[in-house]
C-alpha cells in the first residue's frame, strides 16, 4: 500500500466513512473522519464533550478539508449519502385532507371534548397563534384524558408542541398537517395550564390555555371554548 497524501485532523480518528460506502456505488470523491478526543475545540457543555467530524475532498492529488463540524461521540457504522437522494423524497408537510388519523380535527369547527365514562377525548387544533379549545372545564380527578392535537399549518417547518403542566407522560411535537395524541391523568383538583412548547412566531406565548379539574364524583358539566369564558354555544352541555 502506498501513502499518497496526509492531512491533519483534530484530534484522533475513531472511524472513517465514505459516502455510499456500504452500497454498490460508493462515492470516491469524499471521506469523512469521525474524530475523538476533541479537547478544546468546542465548549464543554456537558458530561461528555462534543466530538469532531471533518469532510475531505479526496478527488484531487491533495486532500482538501471542506467541512468541519461537531457530532456525537463514537458514531459507529455512520452512513453518508448525497442530499439529492433524500430531499426529493422528503415530506415537507402533511396535507390536512390526507390526514386519516382517527382523532383528526381538520378545522377548528371540528374540535370538541367528549366524555365516555371516565375517559375524556379532547379533539384539539393548533395554529399560529392559538390553541382550540383553550378553556376546558368538567374534567375530574381520576379521569383518563387524551389530547388529540392536529397541527393545521400547511407551511413547511412550522411544528407546534403541546404540553400540560404536571403530566408525567411527556409532551408532543406535531408536524404540519399531522395529528398526535398524549395521555394525561389528572391527580388533583386545580387549574392546569397547557401550552405550545415549540417556538413558532412572535405570538408564540399566546398559544396557551387552561384546564380546570374538579373533584372526582362532582357534577361540573363538561364545557369548552376558545378565547371566551365558556359560552353555552361552544359547549357540549345542553
């Protein structure tokens, strides 16, 4: 084997990657060095330092460093491929009309709150910059609540988050046109804020609302509204 060229890396190469290296047509123009022991190259922001990766053009007589970027540690079996293979197939948003989720709300007019025994289903929409509904009453301690959140955005890269305070189950990140659900088990009475957890616009902080939880066995009717104080016209209670 003959050494044709050398180039410095920072600091120790742990793995090498050739784009398409596991395919029938590897790209002989580039090689990526996944390095270890980065020391002072990046800010020490955690218990493990960010590792370093460097992309070299090896098509000529001399290797040329063309990209230097941080990465996670020990990227075993890392793969690389031309962006053209991916970007033409990427989904930028999900069309609302194609959303076949059982719990989808394809517009704010389809939002509702439905009780079935101790189960409560909240059919909800989010869009810059409000949640519908944003005011819910009649949920009780020991209910099993499911928030079904549909992102009505039809613009690329406008996801919305959803969380309710005190939920031990996590939160949602909902892509444009998508519906996702999260379960919540209210354990005690009180007012619980719910809010968008992913910055979306200058009015991001307007995307919030409240759920009032009543005592188990109470007779508080199930009511919901958006931007109002529970008018009867927006309620399931008759």
